[in-house]
């Protein structure tokens, strides 16, 4: 369940990535890796009853 | 950046909207008690001085980007170090603002909604708006700033009747809370000051100082008045203990008998301001990081930076008292403020030294 956020992030980055090359492309990839890593951590934080996110609530919104 | 130019008026409006983020929810510096408005004056004065140092530096090299100016003034290594620090500081202040706002929305209106939804939406839309540089954001800011002005006027004019100005008399025997409160106010309200240079360098070279400083000075005055009215309405003790005292004071406002729940206008104004602050901080950080890593900026990296900020809103605090500890960061506030001051003074000094050496060589 906690892969929802990384999946959404990966999709957004994939669709935004096009048209970059050279050093800009490498910087974009490096920042994207950081963003995906943080999204995995955010997912873990949500699952450990962190007050911030509620992923079970997010899933139930998609399932309605 | 050659094509990404904005008008002076739009730039000033964008500065105002960026600095007014969360102006109607939390009130940093409340530990200063009834004298919190003095803390706001101190923070506003410091912001104007640092903005002047940055502006003088940029005006010395009008054809260069802000990163280019830092490199010329400080050299390659120190310039990149300062640029990296300013980029991280801008992103951090953006994350804290997003977190405070999302928590605020969760408490007041959307308790069942995952907290990442609101900051995620706001900052992703801000990242998408940067596809045509800051022109889209600045054009929107020029129109929407009047809404923010209207909310401010509602707060002040229709709050005067409920205000007891005698409650705002400060305790001048204890100066330390006023100063430490000033540090908190500076970090929370003016933490995005370096990011405003992303706006300044895109404004027309001639006559950009006046609107730029008028915007910052105007916001500093407005924030001071908001703090004054809040304490006059709620009293110093309630303003100190309530995490969202300005919102609480706003919720007892009405406009005659025909506009109720004026706190909803405050929520709308804060959402708009958060969008503009996100856009400006992302644009600035993108500029700085592209320079630090020598990446020629064509399409930019605003989207991954936006997603980093969105994910960080879930990670930077444990519970509401932890979030409050971040906003009211007394122990570290002056250290952080000192870093900001150093980031402004060092390039300015570096440019003076460079100019003196060039003059001697000739």
C-alpha cells in the first residue's frame, strides 16, 4: 500500500522528463532519485501511524 | 532566462504574495507577548537591510543571473557553497510553509483527507506553472494581490472595534524575548527573502529597486499590523498559547450583517500565497542548483524539487507539538538568522574586495 506515493511520483517524473539532455538530464535524474527515496520514507512514516499522512484513507478515496 | 522577463508591477505583486504566506494562521514570535509587534518591526528591518545588500550586488552585474553574481563576488567554490545553502534554505522554508498550511487545512476543514494531498497539489501546480518561467505566476499575482489586500483590510478595519490597544503595551524590562521573537518572525515570514532574488533579476533593470523595496516594506508593515491587531483582539496570553491565533481572531470578524465567516477568505488568500511562494522558491532553487552543478537550464528541474518538498512535508515533524517546535524554534533561530546575514554580507564584501583589487591593478 505504501507504494502508492512512489508510483504517483514516478509517473509524474516520467511524463515531465522528456526534452532534457546533458547535465540538465543528469541533475533531473539525481533529484528524481531523491524524490522517490523520500516518497518511500513518507510511505513508511504513514504506515507507522505518523500523524501526517493517512494512506488507507487515500486508498479508500480511490476505491469509492 | 533571457526570455523570462516580468514587469516591475508583477514582480512586486509576486514578492507580496510570497511573503504573505501563512500570514493569517500562525503568529511566530508570540513568546514576545504583547510586544510581538516590536519583534515584527525588528524582523522587517533586518529583511529590508538584507534585501538591499542582495539588490546592490545584483545591480552591480545587471546582465548576470543571481548565481553568476555570487560566483563573481566570491569565486567558484565559495559562490557555489553559498548558492547551495540558499537553495536548501528556500526549499526548507517552502516545506515548512506547506506543512503548516496542510496541517491547518486538516484541522479546520479536511480531517479525513491525507495530509499530503493539499501540499502535493499546490506545489505540483506551481512546478507546472514554471514551464514558462515566472511569467505565468507573476501575471496571476498581479491580479490576485488585490484579493490579499482586501483580506488584510477586512482583518484590520473590521477588527478595530474588537481591539483593545491597551493590551499591546510591551514589557520593555525584558528585551530578550523581543529579540528572540524577532528571529522567529524573520525565519518564518522572511525565510524566502533570498528566493525573491529570482524575481528581482527578472525585473527590468531600470527602476526595479523602488517597487521591490516597496513590496517588502509594505509586507513588513502589514505583518506588524496583523500581529498588533491579533494581540489587541485576543490578548497576549491567548495569542501565545493558540497555534493559529490570527485565524482565531479572523473567525470573529464579519462585514456588516452580509459577509460572515471571513476566515474563509483568509483560507483562500493563504492557498493562493502558498502557490506563489512555492513557484518562487522552486524557481530560485532550480536556478541555484543548475548553477552549482553547471547544468545549463533549459526546461529546469522544478518537478523533482516539487516532489521532494511534497514528500518532506510528511517527514519533518512527528506531531503537532513537533510542528509547533519548528515554527517557534527559539534555540536555533538566531543561528539560522546569522547564516542568512552571512549569506548576504559575504558576497557584498567579496564584491567590494574584488572592486578594490581591480581598482588597484589599474
